[in-house]
C-alpha cells in the first residue's frame, strides 16, 4: 500500500513539472492493447494494422509530402472559415444581448437555423456552388457562428446590470459602457463560444472534405478507403485527434482560463 501511495505521489510530482506527461500516460494502455490485438493475428493485418504500421505509414506520407500538403489545406480552410464565423458571430451576439428588440426578432430565427445541421446544407450548396472552396467555407462558417453567437449573448446577459448603471451614473456614454463594462464582462463566455465553435468547425471541415474535397485530411482518409488502406485512415484519425488536443489544451483552454481570471470571474 505504501509503495502504491509513493508511486502515486511521484506521478503527481512528475505531472506537475511536466503537464504533457499526464496527457500521454492514459494512452499507454490503449496502445498496449492495440499492439497486442494486432500481434495476435485475430484480424488480418490489412484490416487491423498495428501502431508500428501506422508510424511507418505516417513517415511515408510525410516523406512524400502528401500529409503536410493536405494538413496545410485543412488548416487554411479552418482558419478562413472560423475567422469569418467569428467576425459575424461576435458582433451579432453583442447586438442581440444588448438589445431586447433584436433579441425578440432574431432569437426564433437563430434557434430554427441552429437546428438544421451543417451537413444538411450540402445538397443545396452543391447545386449552388458545386464542389469547391465556397461550399466548404459556408459549412465551416455556418458551424462556427451559432456557438459564438449563443455564448456571446449568454456572456452579455450575465454581466450584472448594476455595473452598467454605475458606469452611466459616473457619466460614461453607452459606447464606453459597452467597450469597458459589457464586452470585458462577456469575454469569458465569448472565448468559450470560440473554443466550441472551432471544435465543431474542425469536425465539420473533415466531414465536408470527405464528401466534396479534393485535398485535406478528410479527403486523404476517404480516398484511402478506395484503396482499402486502413492504415492511412488510422493515420488521419490520429492526426485529427492529436492536432485538436494540442490546439484545445495548449492554446484555447489557457486563453479561456486566463480570460476568466483576468476579469475576476474565476479564482486563479
């Protein structure tokens, strides 16, 4: 029992010094089970490749330049679509959150279109725009914009009214109250909306690349299906998971946490 407690204490100290280790350790039993099943011959190797096969395929795709080029295409599409979705969503969320009239008029429309999944637009988008960048960008923007709007509205409405009244009583204009009280108070929710929107947009991008793309990680995975290359599909899946973990855990989550701490809504 003492050895277990000592081992756990050493693990806690190690992960405090190197937080990345805490993220890697839970995958060790997953990879071990995966390796054992692949080596057992229970499934044909072509249908169930092992970790070594996936690493070899990854190295081959990188050496040939296929994976870097496809990954670059996917990231550029995501950044362009997400930037446009954020540019639309944040101002709309602030307007709806600060105006009762805008809220009353737009809220039913928002809920209606939010219920229509992004992929449901593909048939009509293919008729309108064909197989191209415009279709993919529309899907990403559509996916990103709703979490951003809804979380921005929530953030604006969560700012205590007394703060705005106090600022107005001290002579602040409406614009100054908006800029120095409402938006800072809503920032934690806005950042949460951006985080959720980017996550949904990433998944939507991969889905639409599988259907209408001619490049990108989603296209690579779907194209591998035609050749029956399970190993390349697994490479794509692992790349998607690792890339999003890095973006979310190392970039978006710290920004969200720092924003909440900066404006006094959570303790540091």
